[in-house]
C-alpha cells in the first residue's frame, strides 16, 4: 500500500498546474455503495442473463423501445436506488478542489447525480443523468419521482400528452452523446496541464479517448483506478486505491 509520501509529487503537480480537468467513472461511486459496470465484480462481468435477457440489452435503445417493461424492472432494482446514495470521499474532495480553484470541470461517465449532490463546481454528465426524464416521442419532461413510482408499481411510465414512452435522460447504446459536452471534454483534455482520471476503466468510447487528447498535446495524465487501463503507460502518476488517494488529497490540500 502506498504511503502518504508517495502521493506528494502528484499533489504538487496538481498544485502547480494552471489548469486541471477531471474525468470520473463508476469506481468513484463504488465508495458510495453503487455497483460498477466493468470492474472485477461489475454488472457486465456477472454471469448469466438478468430478467431473461443479456445485460447489454438493458441499455440498448432499440430493446428499450421494444421491451420497456424489462428496462424498468432493472431501473427499479438497480438504477433508482442510486438516487438514495450519498457522495463518497471522492465526490466531496473533488467538490472542495473545485471550490478552491485547484481543479476545473469534472466530467463524469456516471449517471448517479452524486457529483452534483456534492455541490462543487461545473459538472458535465457525459453519459446523461437519472435526474431527468422525458418522452422519447414529443420530448415532454416527466418527473423522475413519478417515473420511479411507476417502476416500483410494476408499470411503464407514459407521456401524459402523447402516450409515448418515458425514458431517463441517460445515453443508451445506439444513441449519441451530447456533442457540445463531448467537444468541451476534449478541448479541456487538450489544454489542461493535467487530466485526472478517477475510477474509469477507459474502455467505453468515445470518452475513453480523452487521455489520448491529453497525451498528443504533451499534457500530464494521472490515473487512479483499481483495474488496469489502456493508458497506464502514458500516466505521469498511477495509483490503485481511490479512497486512499482522495483521503490523502484532502489531507494535503485542506488540512490546517
């Protein structure tokens, strides 16, 4: 296990950088009790189907249109409980770092709203959010609480205006990420002195290419993730333990 001294060169680099951007993945939310997707015991690495279908189908937009009741069973049991969780040390220390000006925008692959709950600075949810729902036909907004009530009652939420399917504003397989958000993330990766990656396997395209944008522009990459990533060799600093890293970062930057 690294000692506190092992983190100091990394923290000094962050302290001296004029611009630091952050990318987070599911690993930061495992500390809040949320199962990750691609870790050793992640959702996609569990054996067997779920609700009688493959796990990949549950986030497929065509499958959602055809069998929305299956998705809402999954949402009832796995997704909506995320909204009851509280921010972890990773979320709270990043919020403190934003408020102090030590880091800028936090880009996240997570849909659990925990970064916004931590109330730091600008957060861009690249893969969408459970916080909002809308009709996939007419676009009418639909209250998340009502969608959850429907799911918990065993029904599918429908638009009150056109009876279209209601869907959380989460990016499914077969849908495109918001291009403005994606452009912002890549621009920050290109111009930030440091890209700090926390809890991401860096395997889901196109967000997985953000470190490449940093690398080709001569920027530093810091990776903190339990599992290996494709960019480990390119990282100026590489650590495994997110909780330890974030605890030491809080001590370094905010202890009196």
